[in-house]
C-alpha cells in the first residue's frame, strides 16, 4: 500500500479542511509517519493539541524533491506514545516539546528533558549528560554571556582542551508566544509574531501572512509578494554580513569585522528606507502590503543598495584573501552530511553540509514562483563551509535584488483580512536567513486559532552546534557558535 | 560621525520619531485610537483626555493614521529617553510631549561622566534592541569615544543595560547580575519590552518590565529604539550633549 494515502497532501502556503486530514489510531499513525520518514520524508512539524479531555498528535512532513507537504493526525488518546526519536533523531525536540506542552510521554525517548518551561529541571546539573573520569572536567557557561547576546546555558564535558560533549540548555527567553496566539488572531498577534526573533522579523511575519492568507482563501497582491521578497533578501544580506564580520572578529581579522559591523547597519537602513524600521516592523501584513515604494524611493533604494552590496562584498573579500585567517575555519566544527540529514538540519547550516534544502527552491511561494535565487551549497560541513555558503548567498541575493528592483509590479489595492475560514489547517514555510521557518495554523469552528505552532529554524539546528563541538578544542567554541548563529528567543518562543 | 557636535544623521523619513498628543483636540466620546492600539498604550476614561504611554508604544503608527482629529502627531524627534517612568506619559494639558532625561546627579556624574562601563543583559529580548545597542559599538557610531563601553562581566561594570520584558526564566540571572555590579550603579531599560513588557505585557511568563524587579535610572522607548535614540539617552544621562541639542 502506498503510505502516502495515509496523509493529506498540500503545497506550501495552502490550507486543508481539518476533517480532510486522515485520522489513524495512534499505533497506525506512528507507523505511517515512520514509514514515510524511512522513505526520505523530512519532519517539518510535529505537535499535539487538546481534543476534549484527550490529546491528539499532528505530523507535517516534507517531500522536498516533489515540492509536496503531507499531514496526518492521530485519534485522540491520553498517556503515552512510542517515541520516533531512537530511529529518527530529527523528532527528538518535537517529542520533548509535546511532553512538556501536553504531558504525552514519548516512550523510549533517550533524553526526555523539558524544552523551555520548567527551568529548574532544565538547568539542574543532575539532568545534564556527564562524562566520568579522573581527567574529565566540566565547563559551564551562561545564561548571561560575555557579549551583547541573548541568554542560554552551555555545558561542556572536556578532556583537557578537547570537548567530548556539549549540551545546550535553553528556555531563558520564553515569553509564551504560542499560548498568546490561541483564540487569535488578536490585535497584538502580528506584533508578537514580528518579535519571535527580532533579526527574523520579515521571515516570521511573512510566514504568518502566508498562513492567514491560506486560511482566509485570499491571494495577496503581486505587489505585496514583491515587497516581501525584497524585505526577506535584505534581511538575509544584513544578517549574513553581520555574521561574517563576527566570524572574522573571532579570529582577530579586524578589517572585515569592523567594516561588516557598519555595513550590516547600512543594510538595515535600506529596510528602514522602505518601512521606517530597521528590522522591518510593519512591513508585512496578511492580505496586502502596507508599504508602497514609489519610483523615486525605489531609485534611491536601488542606488544605495548597489553601493552597500559593493562595500559588503569588498569587506568580506579581504577576509577570503587572508590565507591565515581562512585556514582558521577549515576542518573546524564539522558536521557530516549523513548526520546533518539525520538530525534534520535546515537552512544554511544544512546547505553547508551538502544538503540541497531551501524552501525558496523546494517549496516556492509568493514572488519566488516567478523569480528564482540560485541555491548555495558547500559540502564540507565545517565553519569554513558555513561562512562560504553565507558568502555565496550574499552574492545570489544581491543579484536577485538588483533584478527585482528593475521589475516592480503595479501596486494594487487589497483588503485587510478580517475573517478566517473555520476548521482549517494551513502550513506556511518561509526560507528565513537561518533556514526554514514553519508556521502551522489550525482554526476552530469560529475561525479563531485553535493551535498555532511556530518552528524557528533554530529549533532544528541547535543540535547541529552541539555535534559540531565534538572532539574540537573548546577555544573554537566561539567560531563554531558564530558559524551557526542560532536564535535563542526564536527557539524559546 | 560628528554628532553630538554637529547635527546627527537624519532618521529614515518613514520612521516618524517621537509622538505628540494634543488631547485637547479629542472629542469627548472618541475611542478610535485606544481601540486600535495593539499594546493598549492609549487609555481613555470617560470624560477625561486620553493618556498615551510611550513606554508601552511600539511606534507602529496605527493611531496617527487613524486619528480623525490629528491629535496624535509624529514629531520626527529622535530624542525620547526619560529618567522617570511617568515622564513617558503624554496627557493634555501641559504634557503633550515626553519630558526628556536630565543628567545624573553631580556625584554620580563625577564617577561615570567620562567612563561608563555597561553590562548588557537580554531578559527575553527579541534581539532587535540588542542589535541596535551593539551597532553603537561599531565604527560608524564609535561609542568608545564617549568613554562608554559594553563589558564582559558585571564585575567590570558600572551598570546594566537591560532589554526584554524580563522573562521569569531570566529573573534570577538578572538579579544576580545586578547584585554582582558594585555600588553605586545604574540601570537602563532599553525598548518597550524592558519598560513595560511591550507586546508581552501581562503574559504569565514575564515580569512586564525591568522596574518590576530593579530600580531604573533611564528609560529609552521604541521597538526597538533607533541607535540614535539610544545614544542620545546615554549622552543625556552623562551630560555629554551640547546645550542646544
């Protein structure tokens, strides 16, 4: 039997009737999901929701090569379910989250700790993996770190300089975003979405807009899609520039670090030229574009962009020309391709391990259906590779934007979305600068959010950083960490 | 950048700067803005003029666009920092705009006026405030020329620069960091979250602002505040601005 029959298929940015989604007994549901993962599907989202006094599980998988997403759900149950993690490690955090949020016990989960709520349990030293031995020492860092950076706790098991194991404990930034979205959309919802991760304002607000448009059955005007694509690529350029500068700083190559710190701000100022805010607050709204970019503004944007891009490529070029700096990135913090696939890495971290995985390419929506950005992939999985992919993406996004500035669609008027269809589920993926952002929205019989599941790319990728540190010198933690530059608040929600 | 000796770089034209509330223009029964405001920064009790709390404001501009009486105006002014929480409340008559921060008292100024070391703590911040704090340290703004520096340890610091609504999961770490700074010390709250909880105010997971647990010496509103607004606040506190700015 074709396993796919046990799933409802949909494309990115589409919605389905809740009752069209096949429902299976718990054991059949788990078996179907396992079989599909076995055949190469990728876990995009996996969560629980309450159903009367019981709960049910919902799985969203991606078949990237066919540009298809598939959804299935279990019948309501209570108690426990067989853990997928031992066989499919990419499920590990989803299952921990399900346990934390709804108390469903994933039987056989190898490392069942809370994710972000119960901090006393999360940070209790007893609950960290520890390596025994007379020569072993433990280094614990955080939650407050030395730089201007968000909080998280890192615990290293070391043999001398060598890190044998790193465990990352988060949750410090938890603000209750998913809970607050229940019963929404509320007046505040879009503002909370914009601050899931401040450096990914456009990514998350675009995912939200796309989900709501699917639920309302509304097609956003081309103009809005064009604005979103421009904003998303500007966000990518600003962050990649900042990250390459920060990486250069950590190996004491100051010219690139100094210049990139400033140029990152220049890219943010281009976003501010469009909407007034350097992070793109107020730039993306469901159903329409609140921003217009009249010809004079577009010409100014285009001129300033070309200059900023030239500056950025020059500043990063200095780094690539410095062989001794470049060598510091090589064969440091490597993640093997097969491991990257197993733990479900997404975005630039995945592409830096040779995985061809990009929502703009695999599941294109919006403006990316009409204009393509070439994929950037590098095979080595080390810090060098993650820097290289950023560098390639800066060039690709730069060329893409120059082309798009020359072809603005006509502005169209469109209405704000006021009503969502009842009892529908929408899946919305956006390739943010870190990687795949997934929003799954389910409405109740009144068209209000019954569940709104947010998955920031960092949720998939923090484990990648932990594995990258294995058998590395602890002194290389800063460059390994910067090379991923994951979000704490995006993970903590 | 020659600021503060010369004019600062202009704010983006769509930024709008601070707000001014001319409550005397408001018809007595109008509730347009208070019903729109996402963070309930605007409140109106029956028969009284409206109150706009810039400590809660995200500067989204919804109210300025919707106001039928043009009572809420964007001033274009980047200066927004205040010493007291109440100084962020706009209400007519007399308090149409915020009351800008005064400098530290003379004893504190003597200690910190030419060298202020700050430990930044993100307590539920989304990384936008943090990014625009960070950018002041880069070559464009060059915060170091004022003797202001972000330091790696509270033991090296004269005060804290706090962002985020103070998630309960960061409450203890924030208190410990504060306790580790030697006396006398200052606390600066940057952004709507740190001042009031911002878009997360009253969530059970947060304390809705730094002053719920620590005494705050300077409030810098915005979501996030523009780097120029943060710099102005710091210089204002240290009495480093020329008289005309």
